[in-house]
C-alpha cells in the first residue's frame, strides 16, 4: 500500500504581464504672465521642496505697476479726506449765507441797493449749494473709487507674484523648456516637476486575467 502525505496549499495562477512605472504626481508648469526669463534657479534632476523658486521673469514692469497703484490709492484717499473737510466748511458757509439772505429779505427790497444786495447774496448761496452738491457726490462715491483702486493694486501684486514659478510640491525637476533670455507667454509650458518617492505601476493584462481580479485583492 502506497501512503502519501496530503498537505493543503494555496494554488494561485501565475501570469506574465508587462507594464511601466510612472511618478505618482506630475505637473507641467507655466507662467500666468508674459515676460523674459531672468533667472533659472534649478536644473533637470534637481530635488526641490514645495514653494521653492525655480524660474522667474523680469519683474521691473510689475514692480512699477504696484508702486503706481499704491501712489494712486494714496492720492485718492488724500483727495477724499480733502473733499470731506471742504464739504464740512461749505456746509458752515451755507448756513451763514442763508442767515444773510434772510436778514436782507427782512430789511425789505424797496431800494435798488437793498434789492441788489439781496440778489447778490442769493446768487452766492446758490453757488455754495452747487459746490456742496459736488463735494457731497465726491465723498459719497469715495467708497466705490477706493474699491476700484484697491482692486487695481491687488491685481498688480498678483501679477508681481506670478513673475515667479514656484514648486507646487516636493519633487524632482524633470524637464525645463525655457532658459535665461527666452520670452515666455501664458500657457506655454516652462517646466515639468515629478514626485518619484511614490510611483504608480501600470500593468497591461488580458481581459480574462482582469475578470479574475477583485478590488482590494492581494496579488
């Protein structure tokens, strides 16, 4: 009698497949403003940390735009402060002028001199009221003007920041498509960065093999 020892084992099929490894994260970066490359800080193969400066374009025009917007905003604020003070003074003058008109009216307009003085006082009151309306409109619209100037300053600051190309994550510079002196435009690829400390494995398998697999299955 032949006796064999039966041992329980797991039998799994073996299939040869081909595939490729690729970086878990990859980003093709470009500038959001136009300009000439001024600095090239990194080279292909170099590891960089997130927010590290890699490329920059000439920023003189963007700096000037920021300074111009700041000056305009400062001037606008000073003009608003001035108009507010002038409005207050004009309102005081109008009160005095109204009192003068009322006084001349009480004196009567029998004589030509009295009537002439009254007419002149009334004309002065009308001019002052017109000036009051102008200053009041300027002060009332001050908030809108300040918001417009502040928006221009914010945009100028954003454009200045866009003159620098920063690393979006820790990774390795894979390719650089622009060098110092090159002119770049928005949307034009300037640099590619990849994250290779984690890799994705893509395998090409047959439909039959795929039908035998389940999500989360260990292979």
